[in-house]
């Protein structure tokens, strides 16, 4: 089972409870066959932090 996450282009950003930044975004859950199976809330800031912690580097890009 390989589920992808697709961010919506003009989704409004909501304040994240974990980090406090307004980077909580509605994203679509896409199944392996390309069908949308649901929606989820993803905080891009928390995702970046997790990735940075995994690779040991700090993300440069900021919006
Ligand atoms: Zn967050």
C-alpha cells in the first residue's frame, strides 16, 4: 500500500497546534491507482522539520 499526498494549490492555511505556524494545509490522499481516497491535514512546517531531522540539514526554502 503506497499512498501519496497531493497538496491543493489554493488551499487555505490553518494554524498548526504543534508548531504554531499557519502552515496546516488540506491535502488529498491518493491511492496507488491514482484515485482520491480521502483528505488529510498536513503541516508543511512540521514535515520540513521531520525531514530536516532525518537528513541532518536545515531546509533553506521559506515562503
Ligand atoms: Zn506544525
